[in-house]
C-alpha cells in the first residue's frame, strides 16, 4: 500500500514532509549562496589575497574560485554540477550567474543565483615593502684579480630573477628591491635574507670563488634584534675555457663543478679536480682564442706532423694517447710549444 501526496493526491512509495518527490522539489530550495562577496587585489602587481596570503592569479579566475567556494548545496542532492559565469561591471565589481543542477530521489532540478563580487584594492606585502625600499640581504658580486665581464654579471642577475619568479609563482613574497651596478661588480638588494644566502651558495657552487657573510643591526622586532645580511661572492680570476700555467705545465679549465675546477693537463690529457685554494698557484695565460685549427701533414702512432697556423712551417707534435686523426686538428700553441687540444668526449 502506498502513500498519498497531500499536494497532488498521487499515490507514491515514499513521502517527504507529506509530499511526493516532485512536489517536494517544487516547494524547496536545495542550494544557498551569499548575495555579495568580497575579494582583495593588489593594484600594483595584480596579486589576489587569499586568507592571509597573496597569490599570483588571474582576477577572473580568482573571482570564480571565491564564488565556487561560497556555494552551499544540500546533501540530499545527488549528481550535482555547477556552472559559473562572471562578467565585470565597472572596475570594482563582478556579476556572477550561478546555475546548479542535481537530482533529488530521481527528480532532476535546476536552481539559479546571482552574486555580486566586490573588488577591493590593497597593496600586497611584497609591493608595500618594495615601495618602502625594504630589504633584508645584499648579494654582492665582485671579481678576484680581474673585473667580471658584463656578460657574467648579466647571467648572474638573470639567474637570481628566475629563481625569484619561481618562488613568486608559489606565493612567496620575495623580490629585488634594487640592483646597483658598480665598478667591478653589482649589488642586489633582496627582501629575504634566507633566499639571498641560498643564491650566494648556488652561485658559488656554479662559478667557484670565495664567499663572505657579514651582519649589520637594523632595529628591533617583537623584542628581538634584527640584522641585515651582506653575502659576498668573489668570482675567481679563472673561467671555463681558460688556459692556465704553473711553471712549464699548461692546463685547460674544462669546467667548475661544486665550486671545484676540473683541469686537463695539456701534456697528457689527464684530468685533475683541484681545490680552489690551490688555484692561486696558477696564472691565466689565455682563453679559447688560443685554440686554432691546423692541417695534418702526416701521422704515426705517437706523433703527428702539422702545419703551424702561425708560421705555416711543419711541426712535430706528440700525441697524448693512441688515436687516429683526421685531415685537420685543433691545437694550442704556448711558449713555442704546440699541444693537441683535448677531444670533447674526454
């Protein structure tokens, strides 16, 4: 025996407050939304405030996210889905039309809402600090026994910027306050001293050289003494691709790994990983411009005859190991001695 709906008089298997499912759906709302919401945007960089943090986010996407988070849908509704269409109204408001569909005991329903989202403006912490020239750390780049090239300094500045951009995409409030070029280097004023220290360590790992850290008192905060840190990286006098000498021994600087130079001795092509402090006993004698191409005249197991590209005279050059050379070879000439230049796969 079934039950009779008090609204339509139909006999059904189950009632909901005396009503069949169809009549119950007609007389009830299954969703609730606020009439007005608020969102805060930084007028300088466009970051959106979310609780107590700031996000790099498209404003339209942020508005939709805030609306979606405000929807309240009854647990009695199944097969739920929502559609949100937001359009700007002036510079400080969005009108969002929300459509929610679902099913109540097999009866499909659709409910529509309109929400106003008011856009407030407030400087984010990063922009507020930036406008106030806030910084916690200074990254100083200098040279040792030589001035860094403009290309080297630009590479370092771009690397710092890329790392900061990656952190900003994660919502981190890190920025460069100022970049000050000086003779023989550059100073980068950075908002976060922890990040500044990590950049010094990362650059030291890549380029080698020497580091130094100093602290300067900058005031009190919450009863604790605050410090501004200066992190100095003194770039080494040598660079990848340089030729260096110690007495009569000639070396080629292949690369710097973990701060340690990897050298190839030109006499026998043996590879040496040298401690940075030992590099002070070597002097730079040239760079990649010393590498020339020479024509092979003849060759034996241990020697090759080439045309000296400087004098066009035939010269005998010892092979560092057994190898078959082509019609031309790369050579390096130093102190009237000629060396075969190491192969790329060495």
